[in-house]
């Protein structure tokens, strides 16, 4: 369950990073 939470955090981080590049 904690692993799933970590994956979700990473997903949001990548999304934010992608928006920053745009």
C-alpha cells in the first residue's frame, strides 16, 4: 500500500515537471 502511495507521488511529480517544461 505504501508502494502504491509512492508511485502516486512520483506520478504527480512527473506531471508537475512536464507542465513546467511546457
